[in-house]
């Protein structure tokens, strides 16, 4: 009966960490400050997570599961290439917008000065998203017999760079410049360019 309570405490710690990342933009989160936010001692934090790096890894695991699972659902449910790309990018931007503190982890801002392994995990997440975009773009050729004039890997990189740039602007503006703002109009322009390429 104690396992669910521990899980609940772990989730509470991660929620507090995400909240602190949102309410203290640009500041480094210490375990002492986090323990005070959670309402426990630092020792109690370490009973649930062996290190601060593991706490950040818990957030990254939540990000990975949320984003990659939903992109795979989009790929299963939607067959139009441009719509798939739009929905995947929109998902990434909406996720960042709804989780401002976590957007600092996505942008790498919250990981400065933390364990290098964490930055590697975020880089790996973006590599996986880019691979999924590349797959979506390649499937256009298989389905329609006509691809793009530009290499799919180059296009996937461009699309991801657009999303990453919007997330970086969101973090840099201290969450005032919403990543989804103007996305629909911008996507229409990008889609036109892609279909002409």
C-alpha cells in the first residue's frame, strides 16, 4: 500500500520542480529551495530521488513520453503528410506553452550548470522528433510517388528548428511570447513553400 504514496510524492516533487522553473525564470533551482517548496527536508527529497539530476530526468521522461507517444498517435491517425507535420509541430509548441517550466528544460535553459547527461537526453529527444518528421516526409514519396526537391532530412531539420526557435522565444520572453501565436499563418506559408519545392 505504500508504493502509490511514494509515487504520489515523487510526482508532487516533479510538479513543484516544474512550478519553480516557471516562477523563477533564469534562476538555478537548488535542492534546498525545492525542499522548501515541497515542504520537506532535503533528506526527504533524496529518499525519492538520489540526486537533482534524477529529478530533472523524471521531468525529461515525462516530456519524452508525452510528446513521442502523441506524435506516434498523429502518425497512426493522420495520413496527409502536411497535416501530420503541422500537428506534430503544433503538439510540441502547445506542450511547451501549457508547461512553461518544462519549456525551460526543452530549451536547455534550466539545464545550464546541471549534469551534462541531462543535456544529452534533451538532444536525444529532439533527434527522435526530427527522425519522426523525416519519416513523415519520406512517406509522402512512398504514398504519392512524389517527394520534395529538397532532401527530407534537411526539411525535417528546418521544421524542427522552427519549433525550437518558438520555444526559445517563449523562454527568453519569460513566457510572454506564446509559441503558438501566429503558428497557423506561419505554417500556411511554410506548407506552401514545401509543396512548391
